[in-house]
């Protein structure tokens, strides 16, 4: 079985359209409530700032932008997640087109990503990890364009997308460090190119965009960094953690990538170990942006004894398909890809089937929370006693965040309940640990 080279563009667009529609409809039809991280970021979005207690502001910004257009319609937030995924797929496709003469290899580089559950099963929950995915892909793409073409426009775009990436999640810095190491290698070790002022333009734009967040961090005692450190369990670090956590990290990554390896080796004729040719600029670039971030994460865990959360690795494998298809392209018979397509289709179908089954038959999930019903009851109770609309909600991001999202007046979430905050309200009513009111 072979691809029709003349129709490869159509096949690619058919693939990303199918992915977009499938992974928008599956959670929209099977979930009763938006996931935790999405509700949390929507709560932040109701009261936008340059940062929040857990994360930088980009995820809240994009969700609030959609809320202002579509309101509390769950469908569009699942759509937003998939829109971010297909933007990344399209970017990878565009970069792959520059790496291969044959578009079929570019197509395989994207298709194979369906073997990594970060790009299908976990995508319905719009969160900081989904937010950084397109900007990770765009940063890699415009890094290559800046390096290969030396066009000022590419350097400007690189500064913008890399800054938004950091404003999505701090682990984006690992990609930027890897890119810095790539340029150090190019400038000072290989001496292939001379440093020019265009790189300074990228840095200046990057700093200007993230500066408000840095000011916010300073004014808020670096609370997001404190939260991140807490998540790594550094406060209770022991000598054993320096050994246990790095190797736990390795084994988890190997397990996550099993479907990826299965799909990959179905298209390789006879597997032979291939040496890395660092005289090839493309393989050098792909090595730095794929493996140096992973190495830096591993060293962080090894040196600090930090526990690495699995979801943190969401964007790290975006270009794995491109790297390995490029590495093994001489061993791939593009005229006989039947096994590859069968394995791809199996995982492409299996993932949404499993998601749907768990969503339908497991009724003890966050996405089963009756957020809309609770909001309707509270609205009814409030309307019986007050004429003013609810414009403030207090409580944790989940329960109060659901009220902020589901109530028609879209009240601003102002954090947990405290005496000072209640005293600032003109009228209020409380149900357990959540309070709604008006100023």
C-alpha cells in the first residue's frame, strides 16, 4: 500500500481536520462538566492578571478570550484545545517540508505523533501544557527559519512566540536553554556562522513581553515559583530522591513512548542502528531541540532530587516524529506502508474509544461534577432574596470557579473566602465553603 504523492497535502489536511473534529466531539458528548484545569484557568480569566498562584497568565488569557466570544458553552473549550494541537501539527508539517524532499516523510512525521498520548488522550483538558504546545512548535520552527534564512522577520516572530511560551509554563525555559546551546555550538564550536544583531532583537522583544509578568512575580513574592518547587517535593528531598526520581522519570518516558515505537518500527524495513552525523545541520538541530531539553530535565531531577510530573513533559516530544523519520528515512520503504497505516489507525481509534468508555462508565470523575445544576440552584436562591446580579464569587478554584463559569452574570472569582473579602461585599450568601455576592 502506498500514498498518492499528488494527494499528500489533501491527506494531511484531512488528518488534522479529523483529529480536530473527533477530539472536540468526544469529550463534548461524553463529559458533563469541563475538567479541573480548564475550570481553574477560567476562574483566573474572570479576574485577569499577569500571573496567578500556580501558573503564568497565558492559559487564562486564551480561555477568557474564548469566553468573551462563546460564553459558557463547553464545546468551544474542547475545540480550543484541539485548535492548539492542530496548529502544532501544522507547524511540524511546515518544518518537515523543509527537511524532506518527499512530502510523504513529512506526513509520517506528523501521523506518528498519534502514538503519544499527550497529543490525543490528554488534550481535551485545556491547561498550561496544552497552551504551550503550539508555541513550543512555533519557537522551534522560527528558530530554524532564523538560523537558516537570517531574516529579521523570523527573529521578531521568534521573540514573540517564545515569550508567550514562557507565559504559558515555566518549563518552556528548557527548550530555550537548548536553543541557546544549539547556537553556542554553531557559533563557538562549529564556527559556522557569526553572531549578528538580529539575535539581540529576539531577546529584546522576548524581555519586553515577559517583563510585566516578572514585575508581577516580584510584587507577589514569586508565588508561582514557590508552587512549582512544592510540586517537585524539593522541601522533603532526601539523598535517595536523587537516584529514585531521575530513574522513575526515565522509565515513565519509555512507557509513554511504547505506542510511538510500535508505529515507527512498522515502517522501517530492517532496523539498523544509525549513527548521528553532526555534519548534517538538520540532524544537529533536531538533536538539540529533542534531546537536550530531556537531558536538562533529567539533570534537574538528578542534581536537585526533584520529582518530575508526567504531564510536564507534554510538549517535549512534538518533534520526535520528525527526528526519527529523518534519522531512519533510508530504511523506510514509502511504497509499502500498510503496516504503518494499520498501527496508526489502531491507536488513532483506540485512544478516543478508551476516553469515551472511561468518561461514560466511570461516574466518579471531575467531569461528572454537576456544576451547571449547582449554579442554577444558587442563582435561584439568590434571586429570591436579592435584585442585584451576582458579580463576585469566593472559594476554591474548582467549586467557586464552576460558579463563575456557569452563572449567567459571570461573577469575578476573587480567591478563597476570608473575613476581609466578605466585609467588602455589599450583599452575600454562602453555601458551605463558597460564597457569592455583589459589591
